[in-house]
């Protein structure tokens, strides 16, 4: 069977997908390519991947290229724990201030820009350098590590800010599949999608035992890892889709994307 090229984000939030996927549900035709979200977005666009966990904002940027795998995502209904804005200033005092942003995640950066620009009515400068910036956006493991250092007086969780402003969940990452791969590697993708669902359920059965297997996060306790995973929504429900649609509409309004999709197009899979 032809190889299925799978994009893997090497962050703690993706561990409940990929650890059991490799350990229990791996297939000879699964090939994992690990890279930061922005790199995976580019690889998927260049057809160097068939399917990837990708920044949700990548979908409306390339509607003609992608379908969405149903039921699964990385999101939150409130605080997510790893998309964080660090500052010594209160958020109410950040108008006109410079904010440093990462190059790794397009969704987090887009969310910050529309939260501050639309909902707070701020006018900020965004730069990739930390120097001369009054606040700093970090994502994934970098955000978790910075939070553990407690160097800043204030830490704002973007998932929580989105929930406060909209009342809806936020979806940071989707499982995107190339349209050509959906046809040419349909059988492999069906098996992969089923394996993904089993993988998440396997971790949910015993978060603690999976957390104890981690060796690269000695700066977090097992309890902190478990609580972090419990705050992440791995399911893509109707409410998550509603929040995602509003995120896309806001992004269009703020000129972060050209067109918000009228509806999300999912890959059709057998029941």
C-alpha cells in the first residue's frame, strides 16, 4: 500500500494523537514528518504531505486544495493553556503597544490580531523580535515553559479571551487533507482517521499513565500535564464548527484572509 505522508506537530498538545498512533495503531504505510505548524502548512501546500494537523487559518487560505477530516481537531472551550500572551502590563493598557509574535503558528497570530483589533479596538504593532515589545505571544511548548518560569506579571490565555468575547469554543488546528490525496489514498486515509479516533480515546482512558511516559517535560509535573490535556478539546463538535466559522468571518473582516468559507467541506468517510 502506498505511503501516507502525515504531518506531525512536535508539541505536547499533539501527544495524545501521535504517541498511541505510533505505539498501538501504527501501520506500515504511515510515514510521519515532524515540523512546526507553519512549516507543515507550507509542506502540505506543496503536496509534500497528504494529511496534517495544521493551523486552522490555513484552511480558508487554500480552500481549493484542502478538505477537513471530520470529528477531530485541537481546540478549547475556554482556556487552552498553551496559546499565551505574556506582559507586565494589563491587557487594557496594551493599546498602541508593540507585541512580539511567533512565526510558528498562523492561527494564534491571527486570533491575537483580531482579538486586539476587533474586540478591544486596539491599534498595535506586531513584530517577530522581543526587543522593545511590551507583550509577547508564545504557543505550544514555548508557552508552557515560559509560564513555568513566572517571569511576567500577567499571562493571558487567548482561548479564554475568545470565549469571553464570543461565548464560543476556539479551534486552533484542523486535520487537513489534500483533495488529490483524498481520492488517490482514500483507503489509507480511512484507516488513519479511524486510528486517530482510537488514539485519543486510548489517552483519555488513562491520562496519567501516558503523561508518565514523557521524558522531555521534567519542568512540568505529571498532574500539570494531565490537567493541560484535559483542557484541550480533541473533538470537532457543532459548537466548535460554529466558533471556527466566526473566527474565519472575523479574520475576513480584519483583512487577515480574503474570503471566509460559507461552510466547511469535510472529507466523506464511511460511517
